[in-house]
DNA sequence: CTGTTAGCGCTTTCAT
DNA sequence: ATGAAAGCGCTAACAG
């Protein structure tokens, strides 16, 4: 039987070192100056006892616990994974850890989950692309300090995000320069904020390129959604569409798979682009033209905002990253219409 | 200026309800029976004050904080992501949250990171495929309660994992039944425990199938590793190899991409298999034969062990999941050797 | 069934 | 520069 030993407390250290708890605390926290003699004896006692301070006690008295939470609708989503990674690595460098909460795409869980998660932490980052704007605004106020990812929000929570509209405009520019005049946008989930942003981009691009028509069709965000959209794409070809902008890479990849099976040449018969630049994009056949989003960088940026907020400083302006266009083989000159 | 209000404490609630703190605590925790009259007044006071108990205080007195940690070498790895998702969802159902710590593939960070993370939590799950066995054994003892993912470990920490060796044997069986007699295993990272398991599977399969030869070549675990291995595969073909077992799906996918570019027919000239059954596997061309691993299920299983351990119960036997063979188009009959 | 009273382990005035 | 002592907000004995 292993003896369940109660671990050493600061009182034990103080006793062993023959000093007061206050001195131990000072040595451990490097606050104010302490007699070198005491410092040494405290360090020795700490080592001898294998003392480790209780974080719970420290949290109680300090009111913070060096932890931040991140709420996401789906941990399986590569974007959130990348942000989480960037965030957790950056936070770790400052002695912070991150707690994750997955709301499994259930919008109504987001508020209670965020509130509960926030109670365990010093700050929170919200990824809630589907939550109605007014509820999100209320929520961010409730759980402040908070930073919001990938969508605008009323109130003073800082936002870090991706300029999806800009990405789409750059993409349309690319298609237009290749001679495409009729495009199809395969839309993502209807309630998604980032899909709305892309649609705004579509509208702006249409305004900017009077000669280019951009149709929109409902699709989705996953491989099978893209796969299933192939028929729709094929019939669009007959109506003069020569380029397809998929909501994201997964959709584009699924579409590519099915088009290949159908014998539709890409980019010969139709050009296809994705969004996100997942690792697989470069390895698709043909290699997928996409918009690269600095996921880990976003996470790091989220941390820098969070840290500022926790320190009580202003969080700075909202940042949005402009996606970088990665031109690969899946987009080419528009075919000459028969 | 928003007034920084100190939030209500249990004392405030007690005062407002005209009862003792103990009664408030009882009502809130549903311990023992309390006069309905008191229950109502406490609930009212709680609601009026918008009171929320301090988790820090509760942690201090109870010695636990309803949080578990998960240490991973790389959050970007789909396997760990899946486990994390399964774990966090299962844990959430029991009121637990999970804290993640990414050691960014730095083996020497694993111990300090695990120890530090464990101090913030009630238990921990260790994914440390590269950590030497003896160090892992010491570590699990140090941070107990702990569960280990995907590798055996000395001591009494429960293990939940995947039976990689068995998967490889099933795969070889599949290749053999298709008439393949000379195979090539593209190995993963050298120090990885799961690669060692697969190698064991290779050895076992070799013993079980005297007519089948399995060569091993160093490769890696990523798309580009597979891509880079194509030349090696091509020359192996000349030596009579007709089937390639890739370390995982990413390697297989990368290989497929390059083979396609080289004009090597799959499965006509060579059959290729992956491992993990990532979503993309089914959408590759040709669709990739793979071994499916129940990632979320693993996470849920991890939680059930963790919960038992936290409750002071025995954790039960180690579990290993046998991967399920998903036969798709990338494996076919062995070509007749010229 | 309810209230009183100790702490949980640490930080932080406040004296000295 | 150091120590004594007062909490942080809560739960859990222990009385009543």
C-alpha cells in the first residue's frame, strides 16, 4: 500500500527553514529583498521537502489562476485546432495554460459553457460563428475579459480574425485575370459568420468586376458536401460557369474527387479554388489553389490580446489577417466557350 | 467607467437569506436535508444577488477542481485531436473540463510540463510516444492519477491504446489474400512507440506468413515524407515489391500524390495502404485502404478511466482497440511479375 | 435540521 | 528586512 502523504505546505517550509511564512513567500515570489542567508535556507528547505506551492490557495488569494479558456463549436475543425495550438503555445510561454470547451455545434450551449468555463479562468476566447450577434455581444460583456475570434461583435471585446471578404475579392481578381467571367461560389453553413463574410466578399467583387458574374449555391463545409456538389457544378458548366470558389478546402477537395471520377478536367474544363490552405491542398491532384490563413499566428495574436486584457491594459485594435493567395494547379485560364 | 464590482460571496447570500453560511452551502450542494423554507429563501437570495460560488475557494477546501489535463506532443496530430475531443466531451458530461498542454515535440519538456499541468488538475492523461519507457514510468507515478495513451508503461497507470501490431497483421493478411508476396513498410518516426508497435506487427506477420516478405524503409509521418518516399517505392517495385504499407494515412496520401505524378498505377502496379482512416482517405483517388481507429471513442474511454481513478476506484484493465480494416480502391490483386 | 467554528494554503498589510 | 496576523470564500466537523 502506498502511503498517502499530505504534501508539504508553506508552513512546513517556514518551520524547517526557521523563518516566517511571509519570508518563504517572499523568497518564492521574488518580491522585495530578502537576506541572502534566509534565501538560502528557504531554498534548501524547499528542496528538502520537495515543496510545491498550492495553486488553489494562490488562486483564492490572488483571484486568478493563470489559465484561460477557449470555447469552440467543434474541436475537429482545423482552423480552431490551429488557433488552439498557437494560443496554447504562446500562453505557455507566459506561464498560462488553456482549457478547452467544445460545444459540439450546439449554439444554445455556448453561453452556459462560456460562463462556466470563464469561472475557472482569468479570461476567455470565444469562437462562436453561429451565435446571433446580440447574444454574442451580451455574452462577451458577461465573461470579460474576452476576445472573439473571426467575427465582429458589439462592445469592447477585441476581435482577431481573418478578412474573408478580402480573400474572396483577391480570389475573384485571380479568376478574372485568367479570363473567367462566370463563377460559382459554393457557400458554407448558412448561419456561419465566416460564410457571411465570404458572401460580402462576393458582393464586393461583383461590384468591382462588372464583367464577372458570381452565382451562389448552398453547399456546406465538409468533404462530402463538396463531393455532393459535383452534379450541381457540372450543370453549371453548361450554363457557362468556368470557375468554382469553394467555401473551404475540404469542400474543394471533395469536389475535386468527384469531378475526377466524372472525368471533368480541372483546370481544363473548370477551375476550382479552396480556402484555408490545409496541408492536403498542396498534395491534391491537381494541387489546389487556396487562400492561406495563418492559424497559429491567429492563436498567438489572441494570446497577446488576452494577456493585455488580463493585465488590465487596453487590448488594442481589432486585427484581421488578410489571407494569402496560393496559386496552384487547380486554377487556370478560362476555357473558350463553345 | 464600468464599476468594478466585487461579486457576491456566500456570506452575502447567507446574510440576505437570514441564515448561516453552512445552510447556504448545504442548499447549494444538496447535502443533507434542509428546511424547504430555508431552501426557498436561499435560492431567492442567490438569484437576487446573482451569486456564483468561487471555484478557487472550493478547490482549496476540497483539494480538487474538476479539471483534468492532457499533455500531447503535437496538437496538430489528428489522433490526439480526436482523443481530445472525445475526452473533453465525455468529461464535460460529468462537469469536468480539460486543460491542454502541447509540448511541441520536445521530449524533455514532457516531464516538467506534465508535472506543472498536473498541479492544476485532479488527474492527467499522458500522450508521450517518444519519452523513454523508464522516464515515462517514473513520470506516471509522479503525476498519478494518470492514464497513458497508446503505449505500455510500467506501474499501475491504466493504458488505453490502439493495437497497432494487430492492425498491421490484419493488413498483411489482406495483402496476402490478394496474392502479394513482397511488401514494403514505410516506417514512422524512429523513436515513436506506435511505430515500434507496428514494427512488432510486421515481425509477427512475417512469422505468420512464411511466404510473404516484408521490407522496412525509414520514412516519417507526414504528407511530404510520403511524397518523398515515392522514388524509393518505385525502385522497390523493380525488386518485386507489389504492396506498400504506409506508417499512416498522411504518408500514404503523400505517396499517392507523387505516384500519380510519376504515372505509377495504383493499385495496378502497386497497392498502397494507410493507417488511421482520416476523413480524406475515403476521398483520395484511388480511395485509400486504411485501418480505422476510433479516436473519439478512445477519448471517452480515457475519461472513464480517469473518472474512476479520481474517485479512488481501480481503473480497470488496459484497453486496446483493434483497428478496423477499411478496404478501398488503393489495394488490389498483386500484379503478375514479369 | 441548523448554526458555530475551524481550517484549506497562501499572500499581504502592518508593525517592528 | 522580517514576523505576526488577517483574511481570500468555501466546506465540514461538531454542537445544539
